């Protein structure tokens, strides 16, 4: 028996990298996973891997920046599987690598559109279905730029910081409907996205620190974020809604100390101030 047996999870950007790692972990935990993305071949491979491990999954091709496609995705998931227990907003983009004053505006905006607007559309479409059952959980993907400035990756960093605030805001709006919203960071993972940072001329020029981080072995496997998603989707994560938790955090200890976490307003974005 898996801890998520009987649950239905939707994972966007699930064809590769972090999304695939999350989908695999959810499948191992017993959830049926609807794997979403724009490239069918990659989605099929994720579903195949989940099936080989004894899990259950289906694919759905969709662009998270298209409202009509997102709404159809959520409606069809409910029609086919009866409900949406978990939505993991993993789809992301990081192609604008340059000083903000020199970045191509359209490329800059496309990063924000996929990361922030795409996540908003998915949440907006899933929440009404969750409200009907007074139950559901949503994971929003923070990352680089969520806790500090991200020079030469301003679109990505700005959108990721905004996503952490979006998660907390949404949680405040829907918690009384039985829905919890979390922000997580998968940490540094070798993916198609980070490979572009390593190999592209602009990545080599503006983000040499990424090369250094990989050289120092500071990256983690994509399944680490999956372990966190499984934990949050389980009853153990029920009271951590609105929080921002990183994949390498001791999230079990955080859950055990949840009363203190809530009382001290920990794992949130706040302004530090001088003493009165």
C-alpha cells in the first residue's frame, strides 16, 4: 500500500527532469499521475517509467500558457479520474540570460509568462474542482531568485519570487475550502534547463557561478523534489500550507515543529527590520 493510494495527481512539465522525478515518486507512492507537457514523446517515456515501477499514469499534451488548454486539461482529468487531489506546477522556462537592461523584452516576458502566468492558470482551473470536494493540494515551484536577487536571470528570479508569494496568497484564499497550497524549491538539478545555462554562450558569459556549483557537487537528483511532494501530499503535510520549503530541508522535522513554525511565521517571505 502506498501513502498516496487512490489519489490523482497532475504534474505539469512532467516529461523530463524535475517534473519526471516528481511524477515517478508520486507514482511509486500510489497516486495515478497525469503527466502534462508539450512534447508527447517525453511524456510517454515518463509514463513508461512509472508503469515499469508498478505505478499508474497517463499523458496529456497541453501548453500551460493557454487558458483553453489548461481548463480542458483539468476538466478532462476530473471526467476521466473523478477528481484532482494534487496539482504540481512544475512547468518552467529560463531562457533570458543577460543583464536586465540588455535582455530581449519578449524573451524576458516569455520566462515570466510560463513560470508565473502558466502556474496561475493551472491553479485557477484546478481550484473549482477541488472546492467541489472540499479537498485538494497544490504545489507551486519556487527556485533561484525566491530568497535573493538573481543577477542576469532577472525574469526567472522575479517570477520565482512571485510564485512563492502567489502560493501563500492562494493558500489564504482557499484554506477554508479544504485546499492547501505550498511553495517548494527543487534546489539545483541537472536538467535541460540548467544544461542550457552551462552550454549556451550567454550562460557561459553571465552565469559562471552555475558551472561552479555543479563542479562543487552542489546539485541534487530530481527525485528529491518528488520526495517532498509526496510528503506534502500525505496527511503529514496538512498544516504546512502557505510555507516555502526547499527539497534539502528536513521537512519531517519542520512538520513535527509545525506549531512553532506557525507561531513564529517561519518558512515565508518577510522583511527583516532593525529592532524598534
